[in-house]
C-alpha cells in the first residue's frame, strides 16, 4: 500500500488507525517516522514519504516518534493472509528465528538460499532480514526497559543483541533516547509492573474486536493443567526456546492486557508473537467484515457482532494432537482425553497462582506412549500415534512457516485424517484465513437455519463468494448455535 501516495496521505490526514501497520509515514524535515494515526498535526504532503515497514524507516535514517510509538503498532495483516515465501519469512522473523538461527537458518526453513530471501524481502519491505530482526530487537528491548527492573546489560542480551555497545547504539538511533532515559520516562508513567518477575504490556489490535467467540472458544476448550479462565483472563503455559512461561491475556476496550512470567527473558519476542498469533490480533476486521456483509444471509450475523477473530493456538503440534483427540466426541470428552495426556507425559511447572501445573507434552515425549493406555477407539489410537511419530521425526511440520497446501496434503495422507480434521488444523494451527469446515455439525446446523445450502458440496460452492475469509465466516456461522464457545465466560 505504501506506493499509493494519495491513499496514504488521506489515511494520515484523517488519522485512520485502521492503517496502522500497513505502512509508516516518514517526515523528511524532522527525520521522524510515525504510524498513520499519529495524534500530532499531519506534516505537509511534500514532506511525507512512505515505507512498508518500521525497519525500512530505520534503515533510511528515521527515528521513531515518541508520541505514537510506531514500533508498537499492530503488524501488517498481509503476513497472516498469505502463504508465499515473504509472508512465511515475516512470520518466522516475528518469532525470533533470525536471532536464534541467523539468516541461513531462516533460509533453510523456507527452502531458499539466503540471497533469494534477502532479495525478496528488500523488494517488498525495503529491508532485509537482518534489518527487520534488528527493528524487532529494538522493540523487545524497549518493552524490557520500560516494564521490568532487569539491569540494562541483561536487557541487551535478553532482547537478542550481541553486545551492550550494539544495544546502546541501536536504542539511541531508533528512539533518540539512551536506554536509561527510556526507563526514566517509563517510571513516570503507568507501565511499571505491580508484580516482580512479571512483564506487563499491551497488545494492540485493529478495531473492532469481538472478544466473545475468541476468549469464549479458548475458555470452553481449555485443557486442565495447561489452560484456565480466571479473574476475567485466559491463562496458559507456554513452551519456549529457552525455557517456559505463563501468560495471562485479558480483553480490554482498546487492547489486550498481557502479563508474562518467563523463566528466561530471551523468550519475550517469541512469547509475544505466539500470543498475537493465538488471538489473531494482526487481522484486518474491516476488510473481512466488509466482504462477508455482501452475502445477505451472513450480513445480520456480522452486524450483530463485528470483529470476530479466529482463535488459533500457540503450538501447531499441540493443536494437531488435540484435534485428533476431539474427533467425533464432545468438547468435554476432548478436554478429558487431553488432560490425561498432559498429566501422564507433560513437564510439571510451578504457577504462583496455583491453577496451571504442566506444559503440553512435546511430540518426542508422546512418541513412546503405549497405545493401549489411550481410552480411545483402536482406529483413533492409530491416527494419534501415526501423527505423533510424523511430528516427532520432523517429516510433518506444523508451524507459522508451513506451506498451507503442502501441509494439507501431508495430513490427508495420514490414516484417520478426513476433511474436517485437516481444515480445522489449517484454520487454527496454520492460520489459513480461507480454511472452511462444510462438514462441521455446527456449520451444517447454521446453514439449515439461515437457508444456506445443506450439503457440503453445495455449501462450499456458495462459500466461494466469501473467499479468502471463509475461516472468519465459520466464526460467524458458529454463533447461530447457543454454545459456550460463543460467550465470554463470567
């Protein structure tokens, strides 16, 4: 979008928050870059130039605005709506892969050379993988500086910098303030955490956001031991590269309040990325709802509760296992089966609040389980053990970098994987916004009540007009039934 100057200027002059994250405005006279909704008086048009990413602004020598804090704006929805190499690369960079594995590690995950990835990112984002990772490290450093009491030297390494000197130089260059000055400014504001060891931050999103189905679904399907709804917050344990964590996510009118407790602060970047992915916070609800409203049978559902998101997962392998356990059984039964696996094979953790006890077992931990110990039909035992074996040996990968169609083909080749299981994994684990569940019982009931075609084939044909947002149409169709997944818990 940043190449459409006229449209960008209109967005800046109207301070339209819907475009935050789509592009960034750099001011040639002040050498500052802002988000479109910056509250200051818009600059003259001749002094504006536009960039597709914060990293491109920083690479061009602009520093972040202290008023609108453009580095904290929602991410571009493009990276969640696409499955090409650039989108997959952006999701991996957001997960901190470049910091942990370098550009060669990023390239190998995508199946390209480092030079090809560099060229593709430069062409579309105006910055290469190192510059994009650097911008993310700067944002992580700012969060740690402002929300924790960690010594600044520890903040530097926790944010992924190789040295304190590089950390200091980057923070000064990006924010025009030294790290100590950033901490002093934050100490005068409301961001200081109330609990030692807890990182408290806000997760921004594009309005509107309807929390009912999002948190209702997560709470209704929560597995005891790893998830719970407590005090108006969804809490769960996280398995992270350097340790583990516990997160509490609370819906607020203009943001999601996030409280993170990590065993290693180096996991902050990925923890935030997983929380945003779980809640689908980088979606563009205006674009989604506008298209779905064109169907006269869907329009009343959209108007009744606009801004529904797709509840996702923090770990693709975990969700695939849970999807198999949930085949042809009630939500309560699926939770019971998963809780037994967690108790028997999950790693125990300590929760200061006492509600969470384990991490969900990794595929490697489940690879050796005895099928006879599973209270499942024999065919489903085979399905589960085959899935776990494929996940454990790496022949099947279900992550943010996974090619959607390739994953569908690999899942369909496994025994016991029908269209419903494949599509629900594509929707919630892989994040495909066009995944569709025409055979789902709730969808078929909704179709019957609304006057939509009843058979899967006919409904799929009718749903062609909803593309590429059929996963969001599923969320609206599920609201036709009075099910706990549609309601924010008390």
